[in-house]
């Protein structure tokens, strides 16, 4: 200010108009400087104010970020736990899947076994139906055979009775026993005339029944059996009984009263066998009846007799099995 005053004095001394201009210019420059300072101060104020605001905002955001980071860390920890749980669940799922695969494999095996069993069962059912059909046919055949044997026995008894032949027919088997003394001398196998006469009467009647058309298809075999008493060795009596049965069979085959068709049938079904003393007869006291033991038996069998016997054995075994249970 001192300088300005000096300057002003100097200027006053020099020129009054020039000094005034300079003063105005200086004031203007001072005013501009003041304005600049004010603007700068205001700008600085605004800057620091904004800086404080931004700092506060930054601090707030930092706090928010710290909070969010904390939440993020918590969520990350939770995510790690969840991932561990998921891994555990995945392991469990894998184990369950393995178990399921094994179960499916077992199930497939069982299904294959079941299918195989079903096929076997189907085959067995088919075989069972065939067996049932066969058994039904056999049952009908058995019924027919039982009826045929009964009818043969009935007709034999009636025919022998009409012919006045004293020959007993077994009511169950149809066997006919002829006294050996009528046919043979002791220890001999040649047929006596008395025996031949009996055969000439007996055989035509016997064959007229067995070879009748209603029975011929069922007839399987005619058996002539020779029997002795227990006198002598078994071997000697076996030979004797066989020779006697054979002589009776040969006599029957060569009987002139038989037709050629009857002889042909006899050649196919006639059998002669000796039993020695394997089937002795006993009286009521259990003593051997030698006279009854020496005999010739005429037997017949039907074609399915073996089947009947087998079925009887099966039925008996089933009954025994049922009793045991």
C-alpha cells in the first residue's frame, strides 16, 4: 500500500489523467485476483467437501464390501460344505447305482432262470398231458382187460361145464389144473392114452373160448406148466416137469381136430415150462400134498398183463408213500 501511495504521488506529480487509469487497472487486477482467490478457495472447498463425501462414500462402500466379503466368505464356506455333502451324496449315489446294477444283474439272472424254468414247466406240462392221456388210455385198456379176463373165466367155466369136463377154473386168474396122474406114469413124460383122451376133449373147448374173435386180440400167451412133488432132486424134477409140459404142448399143436388157423395162433402164443417142485401144494395142516403138487396147469396171459402189474406196483408204492407221509 505504501508502494501504491508513492506510486500514486509520483503519478500525480507527473500527470493526473494517467494516474487515474493506472489506479483503475490496479483495482481491476486486484479485484480479479480476489475473484480468482475466491474461486480457487471455493473450488478447494468444493474439492475437499467432495473429497470428504467421496471418502465417506468410499468408507461406506469399503464397509459394505467388507460385509459382502464376509458374507461371501460365509457363503463360500457354506458352498464348500455343500460341495462336500454333494460329493458324499455322489459317492452314496454311485454306491447305490452299483448296488442297483448288481440287483438288476441278479434280477436278470433270476428272470433268465425263471424263463428257463417256465420252458421246463411248459415241457413238463405237455409231457404230463401226454402221460395223462396215455394213462387214461391205459386205464380204459385196463378196464377192458379186467372185463375181458372176467368174461374169459366166465365163458371157460360155462363151456367146460357144458362139455361135462371136471376142470376147476380159478375165479381170479383163469388157471386150470389137471391131475398129472391122468397124463403120466410115475417118473415118466410120455402121455398116457387116458391123458390124450382128456386133452382131445379139453383143448378144443379151451381154445374155442380163448381164440374166440372177441378175446383173440387181447390174448398174449398160453402157458402149459409142469409141476412135480418134492420126491427126488430139484434138477431131476425140473427136467421131468419140462419134458411133461413139452409133451402136452406138442400134442396140442398136432391135434387133428384143430383148424390150421388155430394151430398158427398156438405156434405164436403157446409156451411150455417146467417148475419142478418150486410151487408145491400143502394141505390144511401145512403138510405137502404130493398128489396135488403133481399137476399140469393151463394158464393164459393178456397182452397188457405186465402193464397192469406194473401199474399195480406203482399204485402200491404210492399208497405206501402216502402212508409214510
